[in-house]
């Protein structure tokens, strides 16, 4: 009897009616493929992308984003948002005043304007200060640059 191999689709001769593969290697490969497909189907998760909220399927449990581009874009946005929240805390703690000269800080001004907002380390990092919130104060950019690592700032 002449049959077509289910794996490679070549014609082969066999005396058995139930034989589907031309050789045992193709039978093993087909079996592995079926097992792999069953595993993937059983472990497929539908979820919403943490960035764009588009639904996608994955068989990995820790995938949060639908694509690499989406992950990069929204991770960058999240870090930027966290930095802005941190800057707001420093500015709120300083009550909108420069910790060095004592004048008000206009938050509408942007770098490189000399009167724009910057974060100053009260005890400079070069002198053992850290990045903790209680070692930071709001300052004008030019005040902060003038102070440098001298550590002569007010509180």
C-alpha cells in the first residue's frame, strides 16, 4: 500500500493500514511537536499590556508588556514620572524657596535658565552626603552651581 508521510509528505510503501510516518525519526519528531503544542496551549495566558492596555497572549507568567518597544517606552515613562514625584517632594519640603539664597523658585523656568529649579545636596556627596530626602533641598541652578561641593548652603 502506498501512503503519504504525515511529517515530510513524501510517498512511502507500507503493509500496515495505520502507519502514518515513513520512518521512526519522523514519528518521534511529530510526537515531540504534539507534546510541545499541548504544553503551550495549556500554559497560554491572556493579559492586558501594562503599558498600552492592549490584550495579548503569552505562555510566560512574568511578561507584562505586549512587545519590547512597548516595554521600553512605558518603562522610560514610569521612571520619568517617579523622578517628577521625587522632585515635587523636594520642592514641597522647601516650600518653593531656594535653600541657598532663600528666594522663591519659579517652576515654569527650565534648564538652562539660571533661576530654574535644581536639587541641591545639603552635605555634598563629595563630603559624604547621600541621596536621602533629608539631605536634599530645592535651589536655583546658579546658586547650586556657585555652591559646588563647598557645602555652604542654608537649610
